[in-house]
C-alpha cells in the first residue's frame, strides 16, 4: 500500500519490526524516524502502548509521530490514552484503504518535519541564547575587572588626596583649626586647608566643587596648587594677593573659566589677623552660611556671592570684621543639608545653630550630635571646619 510513496520530493523509506525488541533496536539505530505505525496488539503479552511508552519516556523521541493501529473491531482507543501516551493518531485496519493510509502517512511526515524545524529553530535559539549569555558573562567579568581596577585607582587617588589635606587639628598662635571630611566616594569634591601666612596672619578656606568623583577631585588639586602658589609668591616676591580674599577668588575665577573645566566651586576664603583681631573674608556661594560665635551671640557670615568659575562677571564681596579672642567660626558644606532629617532648610540650620551655641563644644562632639558617627554612607561629601581662638594663649 505504501510502495513508491513520495513526500516533498523525497522517497519514503520503510523499516519493519515484528517484535517489541526489534522495534526498540531499530529505533535506537535510527534517530531520524518520522512516523511509527504501531499495532496495538504485539508479541506475547506486550502491547503497542508499552512500545509507545518506551519511545516517549525512555528514548525521548518526542517529534516522532505515532499512529496506533488495530485490526479488532469494537476496541476504541479512549481519549485519555492519547494524552497519557502522547499518541498522534489512531486507525483501524479495516477502515483504512491505500489512499487513506498514504494520506495519513504524508500528513504525519509533514507534521514531523514541521516539528523538527521548530526543534532546530529552538536549538538554534538556545545556542544563540547560550552564546549570548556566555558573551554577556565574559563582558560582565571584564566589566567587574575594570570596575575593580577603577575602584583601586580611585582608592589610591583618595589616599593621595588625603595627603594634601592639613592635620585634622592644628594651632597657629592663639587660633586652633580642626576639620573633618566625610566622603560619599573614594575621591571628594570637598576640600579645605589652613596655613600660616606670616607671624600674625593665618589663611584658611573650605571649598565644594560641583559634582562628584575624579573630575571634581581634580579641581580640588588645582585649587590647592593655586593657593599654595599665591602663598609662595607672598613669601618669595612679596605679592599680597594671598592676603586679599576678593582679588584672590577673582583671579581663581578667571583661571577656572580659561581652562574650561566645566566645573565650578563654592568657597569661603578668610585671612585671620591675630594681632589686629580681624577677619577678612569672602564667601563665594558657600551655604549654609558660616557661623561666628562671639560673646554668647551667633552671627552668620553673610553675604554669599556667586560661585567661582560660573560667571565671567561674578559678584564677589569682601567683608572685614573684628574677631576677638574666645570667638569661634564654624563652616559646614551643603552636604549636611541632605543628611539631616528635618523637613525644612530653616529647621536644619536652626539645629546646627543650636548645637554650635554651646561655648565649650568641640568639632568631635558637634559631628556626633548631628548624627555623623552613626552614618556609614553619605549622599554627598560633608566637610566641617572649625576655628577656635583662645584668650589664654598669651599667658601660656
């Protein structure tokens, strides 16, 4: 009945087995069999259903199309057996002529070919997914390695930047400076310094560069170099720019704009004259305003001009005030405003003012009361600079 059968321009090859054992042997030898025509009654006590179970569960031939056949009338195949044994079709021999059998077989072969195409496509997709996953895994490893190297470089840069900072506490005559920097990354955009200009005068500043990371830290190094250069010019050439806050920040503004770094900074720069008991300073965008505590009163050091490196024609203001002994100045960068839990800026500033109002408070106690000792990560760099003067210095 199937002699000379052609499907999709290919001749159909027929393999025959007369026992379950022979059938299994054939199936193991040929993994590309498209259709199995299986009698429901086979040798001895073996049934076609047992062979179907072997094909599906033991050999794992899932694409192979199974057509179950029987010559016994009145033994209909129950529907649940189709699902249980994954049977694709059921034919009674008495009802199938040559034409119907050939049509059934061609249909089964086409179904098998379609399933193989789908299977091949799935295999191709799986391979692409595996290749892509492998490529992503390799890229991830490279990225992790790069990030690790970058972190190591930034950590090394952070250590170098720390070396540029002054001692966390240092005294000049009757004035003692103390500082703390809490960084959000390895490298900080905040920076500060305090230094002796001559026997009577001390310079100090605190700056906050816009942004974070390497580029911002780079500007702090340039700032340090700029101030140090002006200090050396004073020592070596008598250039008084280091003593004049307004002119100094104006020149700094021009240099940053000329280099076109795409960065700007806020800075408070002051010159303390310990002999004359005066403070000359300029506040370029530093907020919250620095606080001066003197004779039991607290005064914000205003006004605040424009940041440095932002405008060609900036608005800088130089202030000159008396600052007696037993006075204290506190400068905090704006990162503190993101950390404090109070709802408004005014409430946060009032909290700082309240803690600072204690005449005996030191910087360590102040940072603890603001909660920094309980904080392990920071949304922004936070820098503290405190200047305390002592009336006892002259009698020591």
